[in-house]
C-alpha cells in the first residue's frame, strides 16, 4: 500500500470501501452532516459505501449514490454489514470503518479480520 500526497492510504489495484455508521448526538445538524459524509465518499473516490443503521444511514447512502459512488448498500446492523462484505472483499481492497462510538462499528472490522467480536 502506498500513500497519497496528503498521507492517506491508496489502494494498489484494490477498491476503496467505506463502512459508515450513523453519527450520534449531532442534533439539528444530523441530517445534513450525514448527507455531507455521503458526498465526501464520492469526492474521495470510494467504490462502495455500506451504510449501517437507520434513517440517517439511508440519507448518507442516498447522498453517496447521488454524488457518484458506484455501489451503495444499506444494512441495519453490524452483523449484517460484516456478512454482506465478507464474500465481496479482495486482498487488495482498502476498508474504512467509521461511526460514532455508540455504533460499535469496530465489530465489523473484528468480524472481517477473524477477531472475536466485542461490545462496550
């Protein structure tokens, strides 16, 4: 793996996959913040967004697709996200997993890397 000029990892021949959960406790800014994250995924060349959660995750996914992310999925929970991704991943893919701590999205990373899945 190499890095871009701004220090971000760059996939060598692999896909950029973002597993993105809901950002909690944003109040009135929550809807627009989730849409902005979806647009940012497209701006950063993400190939697949997997949005995890409820209504805000759906808004993130819709914004990502509208902004140009070629593949978008919406799943309800971490277990489903891991089960969805596991058969799709290739060794050269780069996967970003990010959400509020309350979303416990580290569980997706743990499941995909064969670690025991832990809660809070």
